[in-house]
């Protein structure tokens, strides 16, 4: 438990390794367990889990590595996923359902359907994406808890 | 229909029994694309898939699915079984293809899960 002047209830982070499909979803399911234990509402928990899972998978599919950070206070759950990946050239295009740049071998594994960012947007109350081509992408998701 | 009804209809083998086979199942999602699983509003549901990988069950956990039906007699590895057991997700294996399994369940009245309804999402119209 972490407490500071902004009354942060809980925070932590996970490292995500790019290409590590054997451990795909582990960070998200671990976070889901953590949030469930502190009593996050079922529907909000589900939305947070889905958005987080998609963000985690984007790191695994496209980046070399990334970090998933979470912060919970009385008002909101904030999840920040930052990666060292290729970046997104056209974020609006990437938000289009079905649009994907994933290679064929990723699709054969059941990923790369082009639903990741749309699923994040559907499930988060706020979604911010910052990306620099050749450097990486930062996704910030907020679920309102109040 | 209950999960037991589904198991009987599909002539399936129970690999992981999480004591929920008497639970009523309201809908099904049939796909090998994991993001599709997350797209639908899924409670009291099953996932029917030919993708016998651990991340299919992790996706089922995130989507809060009650049971995963693997088709064409494909059985999961021990890691997947252990994860499912820990998360309370039953795993069932049917010899039928995904198409046949869906058809038989549709005949028995099981329908597709609806798309996610976001009415309860705060601040969104």
C-alpha cells in the first residue's frame, strides 16, 4: 500500500517483454487480481482488464519491451503502458476497427485482428495515445471509479 | 442451457471442472481471434475456439467467461490447465469442428453474445 499527498491508494508496475507470447496476458491478469482484492467494482474491473490486456498485447506484438504502470486513488484507476517500439504513424487510422499492421504469424496466434485500440477506447473512460515513430508509444487509460 | 447440456450436446470431455457445469449459459462466442472475445459483452458465456493456447484461457479470464470449449479434440497443455483451474474457468474438449459445435448449440437455442453495451460507462453518451 502506498500513500502520499494525493491519497494514492495503490500503485505498481509490470515489465513486458516484446515477443513474449508465452506470457501474454500475465501482467493484465495479475493486475486484475490485485484490483479485485481492493474491491474495484465488477463492471469497472472488467473494462479495466480488457483495456489493459489489449495495451499489454500491443507491446508484445509490436515492441521490443514496455512497462505497465497502474495507480489507484479514490477517484480513478490510471494505467500507463509505455513501450520501446516502432511507434504509430497514423493514430486515427490505427483506431479503425479491423486495421492491423500485425504480421501473418501473429494473426495465426489469434492476435492482430485490428481491435486492440478500438477495444481500449470502448472500455476506458479516457484514452490518450502519444507516439513517436522510431521511438515508441505511450498509452494512458483512465477508468473512473467514483 | 446449462454447461452440462452443452457438454452432452457436443459429446465433450471435461478437462478442467470448476464446479460450474450446472451453471446456466446465456450465450457463446466462437472465434480464434482473441480481440473479438474482448469485443463482446460476455457474462454467463462460453468461448468456442480452435486456438488451444494458454492465452486463449487468459483472454477468457479477462472477459470473465465461464468455460472454454476447444474443438477438434485439441487438448491444452498442463500450464493452461493449471491456469484455468486457478481462475475457475472450466475447459471442455469436443471432437466436433468449431462450425459443427456452433451449429449444434444454435439448434438447441444458444445464441451469440451481444456486443458490449456501454450504458454504464461513466461520462459517455
